[in-house]
């Protein structure tokens, strides 16, 4: 490697060693993998420590600070973890993410033309008490209000397929779609489409995001921006009485600090661990490391509308200037992610491994030639925007080194907390932004949200990707429920997308959680959702 890039790797390595918090020498990837396997086998042999007991507060760390808990305004998984604990959706994915199961809706039926979904609701669901209602029963009017509000106001267009809802009775309503849409039920499982009471939304106005009220297992007691969200048990929860007295969410952007907090008992569950924190959690006997392959893609997204990267040759040059495999290895030194090739995770049923060969190889000389052909033989200045997480900072440092060394492009790294970052990324004004995307196995939730022209201006397609052929394939895929046919259409869209070189898709992260030994009943999902109390799950703390 060239000196400057080696220096960037060395700096990252030094940072990792300095932040190891007194641990032993770094284990090799193979050794770490063996340790993880041994830990998993040990866990299998462990017996549940007695019967579940009630009481205690589960404290969970989030890798960035949530900004707004209003379901129509949220943009990141940090908010959704809290929203999904306070509120419920009509339907929900099972733990394996293989089928939709009942939630607030007991059952549903779909019209032959695919335009009308009739839901029968539970009649034993109550909202948590708030300032503007005393904890009244939820009815179909609340569902209509919440879903139509999402359709009109969602920052991420999470329910754009809905036309309107019609209330039949207190426990029955019909949702009408503008046209058939194969992912409507899946969209309903998203935290942006939870059911909330109109009185609280309108009573609080813009402050509803800090006074969220829903029907979930825990009620929001207080929300302090950049500090914590404190939840207390909802004793009238329809699915089960939670064992826990409460749940507290705290932002801890540094993974090593999160693991240390696990050791001291300050927190019980650390989400989104990466880097040295994964190694520490693997080796510490007082901490359990839970790992599962995630439905996840980490990427660097280029502006398609303005600036140098609007030129496809510039995009190709930048991609060729970055050794993606080495960048991924530098960011994820402890086997916490796999190298990626495509803007869709391998766990999605729309993934096409044959397209991996379209990935541009590392070629600094070819990169220089392309950049010169595009009219930038001497390079230029470029701003990259990232959130303030350890993995993103590592990635941006390496990206900066590659582009300076190979193309004389000066990359300015702009780091901010999630709320500010997400606004910049959605604005279309960033030269480059880098983040990750995780959702469901259905390709719609990646390809439509990141590459359909209707998503321009939202966080997913903040860089303005627009291609009529891609739009058509994505539109056609929603008009049939035949998964085989849909998969073929998504693969065709994917083939067009990769030839436009919209970004660098460099990693598929695992879902990595650090858990204290007293946490019982916790189940990990590939989408990273933390479920505390559901009809099937009820987390508790052993004494």
C-alpha cells in the first residue's frame, strides 16, 4: 500500500489498541470466530436460571442519539427501537422474518383485485394514558387516522401505496390502495405505521415527538434529547403483562464505552457493536455476545444530480481508487461484517450473485485516467457526511486516504449526530454521504427506497438516483404477489442500478449485541429490532 493509506490503517489500528480498555492483545479473526463459536456452544448448554421474575429496569444503549419519536418523522433505527417499544402495528413479522402475523389486527382478508384490505381489530386494546386522553380503548378510527397520517406526512414515504381507509365499525376497517401493492402488509409492520391517538398528536402538535403515546408494552415517561428515553410498564398491555418495570434507552456512540457499561451494570444491552467492542464482548466472561447475519448494507452514496459525482466517469474513478476489500477489513477488524458487492444484502430473496462480477476492481491508474477524461486531472475538493459512529469514522478516514493518494481528491469529513446527518443526507446537497440500510428480506425495502425516483428527497434516495428503466421494473414488481416473478424483476432492476455506479457498497454487517448475563428471554432478529414484550417474547432480569 502507498504510505498515506498505510498511515490511515496504522492510525485506525492504534486507535483500536488504545481503546481496548485493558484487554489482552488483539485476537486474530480466526481466533475471534472460534471464540464466538465456543461461546455459542456454551450458551446452548446453559440452563435458564429459574422461573421468570418481575421487576427491574432494562437499560439499552443505542449507537446514536434518537432525534424525534413521532412515527411520521423518524428516520433511523435509533428512533424505531423506542417507537416499537411504546407502540404497536396492525401486523408484525415473526422472529424469523418469514411471515406476517397478527398484531393489533386479529385477521385480515384481501379483495380479488388486491385493492382492498379488510382488517378485524382486537377489542381489548387500550392506549396508555396521556395528557389529552385517559387511556381509552383503541378503535378503527384510530387506525384510519394513524395510517392516513403516515401516508400524508411520513418523512420516508413509508405508506405511499395507501389511498384511504374506511371505518366499518369500531373493530373493522378497510384500507384501499391506489393500485395493487405486494408489500402493503410488510409496510404496515414498520414503526412509522404504528397506531397513535389523535388527541395526543394534535394536543402536543410539534412536541408529540417527545411525548409519544401508543398501545405498546411500555409507556414513555420522559424523553431527554441526547440523554435518555425512560419507559415504564404498561399494565394494561393487551398481549401480556411485561415482567420488567421499565426500559431505558441511552445513546452511547462509542462501542467500547458501551461494553464497559455492560461490565459495570450501567446498561444491560448494547446494540450495534462493532470494532474492538466486539472483541471485548467475545472475550469477557461477564458479557454475552449475540451475533446473527443482518439484512444490512453499508455504503458510500454519490450525488447523482450535482457536483463532480453527477458524472458517471467520476463515480467510476472514485470506485476504482478505493480498495474496497481492504477498506472493509480496516473498518471491521473482528469479523463483525462480511464484504459486500451489491446494494442489497445476500439475505434478501432478490439478491443476484451473478452481478457481483460487475463490481469494479481496485485500479488506481485506471481511476486517474477516468478522472482526467472527466475533466479533473488535478482532482478537486469533496465533502463526505457521516454520523458520529465508530465504524463510519473509520470508513471515512480510509476513504479520504485512498482518494487523496490515488486521485488527489481532498475529502473533507463532516461528522454529526444522527438527526443532523439524516437531514443533510436527505437534502440532496451532500457531495457524498455514507450510512447503512437495514430492513426486511423483501427487496422493495432496499431498492425502492434507495433507487426509485419517488424516493428522491427522502433519506434513502437523498442523492437523487433516477432511472426510468429502474422505476418501471420496481413498479412492475409491486403488481404481482408471485415472489418468483417479483424476484426476477428486482434482479433486472439491480442489473441496471449497478451499471450506474451510484456508490460503494462495502459491507454486510452482522447484528451484534452485547448482553449482560442477567438478561433472559431475549431473541435476536436479522432486522436488528429489539423486542421486549410481545405475544411470544417477554424479557426479564434474573436476580
